């Protein structure tokens, strides 16, 4: 086994904030990387923001700022959240870097030289409102295989089938909600089928993939010819323009995984190392940690690119499952789609989540359930009731005192824990963190039984038994430290506090085989608080009440060049008179208006719509129209708009206003209103 390891997580997309589902992967990778370092190996963990694609371009356009401003802001937010959960990267970069552009160019040149690239006219779905071709992840519809609704344009989360967006039933653009139209443009494709034999051998290699993933790939993908891979997108597109094909850009799934190499190149430059030693050397072990939704990108297209370009192939791709909360898919309406920042702002400890995830993470690609009641109970029982309890019940009796220079007799308690070292190290290597926690908590149970029998609190009452007390505390604290050493990759913050308490840093898992002797115990300070169930409930309520709408996941990872030229707001496509007549636009009179408590822009309007009755409508116009100025005004309302449930109530229509698009100054909003004399209920024609 190589002592030089490069490990990566999939690159977080720069169009949304980190949530608890994302954290499964980054915590999983961080724990594994820490365990490798604690086993004496050199392990470098690199990651980067995935910054290219249509969704970044569209969002920047809507927010009236450059793509560079957007991705810089999101990178800072991502790194802030990762750091709060004690996720330690050796380097965190961006796919929008010159290092990544160079990796893309080098790989592209190899594909061209090998004759793997061809040109083809490609028919795609096109958003007529936004004026862009739609990547797979900008289309939703019904799966053509199993009939599941609200599935993305490339694969089905229910049956795991893959398909093209053109095959979706009733497709809808996630950018505008419009029904896409079909258009054609020339694209560059990589002939992956020519590498079928190589990929079949690589997928079947022992230890490269989990057995269930290898079986899935060989049975589903490699059982027939592989489709050519479309690796370009026509302008407008935010990404790297292809050097030998002006006006075309590398598709985000081409330049995103190459971000692993780009980030490594930046790390090498900062540390005086050679990229060739890390990406073109048999002495480096490359490990990818990914979710099961992006398996075929990382196990078919990615190794094909690496093989042709002469980069090193990953020796392992570790796949994990999805996160569910209380047994169900994460949900905004239920408040279980929780941002990392919301968890932190609720006053919950990242150490608790690190431990709980670890108890659920095994070597298979199984889904992980965050059962909130179990989360509270298990963390409090294991970490506070079993582990920290060993120190809190004994350290106070020996504060400021040196522990014995010779480890006391303990009936084999410490030796039993030391004997588990190899099994725990092997479990970490296998990504079986659940087994690590089971083994450690089993040892903690036996240690607490020993402490209960020894009763140091009773010994403390008899000055004549002081030596017995010190010996008992030395055993308890030595075993406590042993267990924290084993859990240090999972609980780095607790390991740091334990090192301060017991005067010895924790650096290697092998330290769990060495009893604690001769150190002076520092004054005891709280090592860990219990999980407060009220804070968990507050987190869910905050997520349900105020979670901002997440931008569409869109097409995955990628880098960028210079800021693209400003793109004019698209003009909506023409519609027929029949389309227009579907809107029931009515004159209405405002009979009451009030600011909405807890909302910055909303005004609650009560509208008299004549024979159509009274409607309640919420409108984001407070900056332009204080409520007291609205009563008695005539407005135009879309009377047949489906009611929309909001956290302040239900809006039963929409008042028509004009103003600039995107997040413009709300004071630039202008209500459209008929002349005085128009009667409420009158239809607009």
C-alpha cells in the first residue's frame, strides 16, 4: 500500500449552499483522510468549487452581476461552512482557474491526437424564455422507464435508469418553467465505445469499486455498446472556450472532474512538488469519494479521459448513498431540507453530527437516515453518557497532579482496548466508520462498568486511600484517552480538548496502544454538551419557515475564463391570442392593505374583484407603495392564478406590476392600474 495518497470529494456546485445531505460526503472523506494521516500515511485532501455551466450564467444574469462575483461569494460561503464542521482540506480551489484550464487543454489534446473526438449535429431541448440549450439537470419530467415524476433529465432517482432529456415525458425547464422546444446545434463528442474493453477491465479490478457498484456498471452500462459522450456546449455558456473550436465550450462534466487535477497542481505549486508525482505515478494512490447519483460519470467517462491522456487512474472510487431525514427524502415543506448554516445557527454542535453520521456510514452505498429522535438519544448516550463520562467522573479528583509513572493494574481493561487497534484501523480503511463506533462504544461500556465497580468518588472520601484513588483515575483517564484516540478522525475537536486536559497531543491511532503515564492533569473543563432536542426542533422550524429557494442543481462541476460579456435580458417568445386569453386579468380595488410582520417587502392586500368576490394577495411592493397609500387604489389582478401557500398565508392571485428583472431595487416597482371609473371585476381585454 502506498504511503502517498490523494483523496477527493465531488466538487460542490457554486450555485447553492451546503446542506446536511452534502455533508455526508465531505465528512466521510474528511474522516477517512484523517484516519490515513493518523495511521502514518501521507494523505492530501483536495477539493474545489465547481463553477461552470448554464445555471451560473443564468443566476448571474438574474442578479445583475458577473459570474466571477457570484462564484467568489459562493466559494467563501462553502469554505466557511466546511470549516465550521471541522472539514480540513489541504487545498480548496476552483474549476475556474488557469491550472484547471491547462489540465483540460492537455487532456483535450490527447483525445484529439488519438482520434476520439468527432463532430455531430445534436438535437437538444431549448428554453425559449431564457434563450439557452438545456443541460440534463435543467430539465425535469416523468421517467420514461418507471413513470416516476419530477425526475432529472439524465437519470431517475427511483429506478436508476439513465436516458436523454429528449426521452422524458412532459419535460419542463427548471430555469423558467417553460415547456422546452427542440433545436439543433453542432457538438463535439468523444467515442467512448472504443475504450469499452479497457473500461470493462478497470471496473472489474479488485478493490476499485464496491461489488454492488461494479455489478451495476457491468450489468447496465457495459453489457452493450457505450454511447458517445457529448463534451461541448454552444454559446452562450459560462465555461472554458475550446481552443480549437471557437464558439464552443467544454461541457461542465468535462472540466469539473479535471478540477481534481487543477486543484492538485495548485497545491503542488505552493508546496514545491511535482504534479507528475501525484497524477502520473504508480506510487500515488488516488481515491475518489462520490454519491451514487454520479457514478457513471466517475467510473466510465472519467477513467476514459484519464487513460487516453496518460493521467493516473483512481485506485478506488468509494460510493455512498443519499441522506434521508426521519426515513423520508429531504423536504423543504417538512423543514428537513436543512442548510449547514441553519444547523449551526440553531446552536447545534458539529461534533454531534460528525459522530452520528459516522455511526451510519458503512462500506456499502446504502442510504443514510438522519432520524432526529435517534440523533438526540444516541449522541447523548454514546458521547456524553459513555465516553466523556469517563473523564468527567474522574479528572476532577486528580487536577493538577501527575499521574503515576507506571500504569496501574486494571484487570486487562486497557490491554483489551489496545488489542482492537488493528481491527479499528482496518475498519477506517474500509470506510466502515459504523464498525469503528460500535467497537469503541463496546470498549466504553466495559470501561464504565470498571469505573462503577471501582467507585473513585467513594475512594475520594477516605484520605487513606488516596493512592487507590489516583490509580483508579489514571486507569479511567488512560482508557478515556485511548477511546478518543480511536475516534479522533471522527471527533477532531474533542481530541484537541482531550489533549489539553491530559497534556499529550493526539496524532496517531497507534497511541491507543500506549497507556497514559506521568502526565499532569489540567483543570477539567466541559468537553462536550448534550444535544438539546429543543434546538433540533428550532432548526427544523427555521428550515421550514425561512429556507431560501435553492437554485436548480443544473449541470454538474466546471472552471471558467474571463468574465463573459454582459448578456441582454431575453425577450419572451411570441404567444398566440389563445395563450393570452387564458389569463383572467381583472380590475380590482384595494379595500385593505397592511405590512406583513416578519417580511421586508410584502404587503397583504384585500381586493374587491366585483362579482368574482374578495381576494387576499401578497405583493412584494412595500418599498414603492407603503400600505397606507394603497387603500382605495385600482389595480390589475391575475384572477385565475392558482393559490400559493406562503408562510404568512395563502395568496389568491397576483397584482400586475412593472420593473427591472432580477433582484433590482424594490423601489423601482410600478403597479399597473386602470383609469379612475373602471369598475372592480371588469375584465382586461
